[in-house]
C-alpha cells in the first residue's frame, strides 16, 4: 500500500509536468490561435497537479523509508 502511494505520487508529478508543458507549447504549435493567456489556465492547473502530487510522493517516500527501517 505504501508503494502504491509513492507510485501514484510519481505518476501525478509526471502528469503535472506534461500538462504544463503541453499548455506552454500550445501558442507556438497552433500559430497563436491559442493565446498565452488562455494557455495559462492549463499551466496553472498543471502546476497545482504537480505540487499536490509532489506532496503525495513525499509522503509515500517517507512511509516506504519508515517501513524499511522497521525490518
């Protein structure tokens, strides 16, 4: 269970990076049909996903380390 928390956190971090990266690339790849202000919505959401998932990954890492020290 503790490993699952860590894996979910890491996958969430990757998702946040991907969402932010795609949102930043949208104005360039769509010949400015999507302006930067519209793309910022995705960047902010991706950043929030990243931060929340980073917190989950850190909690999972702490749980895994504590579990290994008990053994």
